[in-house]
C-alpha cells in the first residue's frame, strides 16, 4: 500500500505507519499546493488538506486509488462526484478544528474589547452558520453569558435541530458578526459573496465583522472599497478571497489579519489526522469498530503544554478571562507575523511554518475555592 499525506498533517507517521508494514508499503509526504498528477499516479490512499484540489486532473494517471481523506472540515476542494464515479471512498474530518476556530474568535473578542473598551457581556453576536464550528462558538458564548443569534437556513429546516434560528438580515444587526459557513456556489443557499456590496453597505461603523470560514464568503474588493471610503466597520480576516493570493491593500484596513490559521491549533490539526486514521482503518478492515493502539491515541501523542495548570484565586470576570485566553492563545501574535512576514515568506509558508498553538483544554484551571464559579471549565479549560 502506498499512502500519500500532506506534510502539514501532524502525527501522520504515527497514525498511518500501521498500514505500511510490508517492505513494498510506502508512507510519503507531499507539499499540498504543489501535488501533481504524476506524484499521485501509483497511490492507494491520498490524504490532503484544504489547499489541494482533488479532481479528475489530479487523479487522471491513477488507476488504483481507493481512499481519499481530507483532514479538514471543508470539502469544496474535493470533487466528490468524480470520486463516487470511480468508487473511491471519501472521508473528511468534520468538526476536527471547530474548537480551535471558536477559541480564535474568543481571542479576537478579548483583544478588541480591550482595544476599544467594550464590555463583552453587553455585546450581541450573530453567528452565521450553525454547524460544528458555529455550535462550539455558541457554547463558549453561552458559558460567558454573551447574547448571540444563529443563522442557518438549512438547519432551521431540519426536524432534529431544536435551536432557534434567525434570518441572515437579523444576524447582521448584531454587534459582532462571525462567519462559519462553507463555500457554496449554487443551490438555494449559496454562500459565495454572501456579504456582497449591498449587505456590506448596510453594516454600521460600530459593528465587528469576523470571517474565519472561506474568503469568498465576503466580496473582498467591495469590502476594500467600503473601507477606503472611510467606513468604520471593524474587520477581522483569517481567510481571503483568492488564497494564497491576498488583496494586500485590504490588510491595512483590518483590526486582525491572519493566514487562514484559525483552526490551526495542534489539537485541531491532530484531531483531523486521528479522524482520517479511524476512517482508513474502517475502510481497510471492512468493519465499523476501530481498535486503536495506545501509540495511535491522540491523548498519548500530544505533548504537555508549556503552562499546563494554573490556580484561580478570585471570582471569574472579564479581566481574568482576558488573562486566561491570552495565556493560551493571543491572536495578536499571528496578526503581527502576518503583517511583517507575508510579503517575504508568502501565504503558504506562514501556514506551513505556523508556531505551535494549543487549545484551552491543554491547561488545567484549579479553583482554590468551591465558591468560585466554573466558567473556565465550561469554556473548555481542563478541571
């Protein structure tokens, strides 16, 4: 068996070496943006991330591929119809980095609240997209008592989701708008340029707009024009239309700008590798249950965080929230890296060489009194 995997998948060798025990088996890393049809020609398994377009052009020389996995929540880079036509099994990793993205948004809110003297508890947040990522953000906002509304027309039609949903127009009236939708080009609910010139012009100078899903969900040129006209809208962009190319003049008009790394916590990326390992195990062994060896269990692979525990001696408030969040992840670091190194390093290089970042769960928060509330634990910090 020959397995090709994106070099940016953490613990890929630890997880997938199990399938390469014979002398003829191979486990080969590749650069996601540069993968060619020739490289894939003799692969049995292909494991990618979002920057690799998996389609007929890439697989034209391959006659033996049986499994494609994407260690990401998005699937717009995969031609699933083509894979189905060739009877190639496909598996994504839905929800793998949802916690990471939600914690990125929380770090943004903490930073902007301090920058503009905002009271987080008084803000309203419109979550556009109520899937895995939107749900994780909703849970963290609920833990903090922050009012929020969720817009998701597809889930609103579902008979199994009991949450209350609002229209897009209503979600766009909130103080903060956080986008968590896939890129959808057609159908009843397309998301391409969901925030077009018309919708952008309706936003106010007091609002905060955060995009952590797909760059094409916002018309970047229309947003740039709006900001060049002096509009006070506060903009946070982790994703950009036309990646890896970036509309560089727009950077100067953002509060926070990063290189599509909101979901790049070590846990988030490693969780994607783990989910693909489980899916490939089921595929190879033709069974639904997965017997994971200890050396392939994520909990045993993750290193101890640099700061692994902290004692909380006072009642939880916004000052403590800021200290805890920034101790684990301060988004200003990634903003500075992006602004200073994009032109010299390039978009993909910033992602490839992204410094290790942990999730809240890597840190234990010890409450020194039973009278202290457990908000940190409901935010995801370990007990």
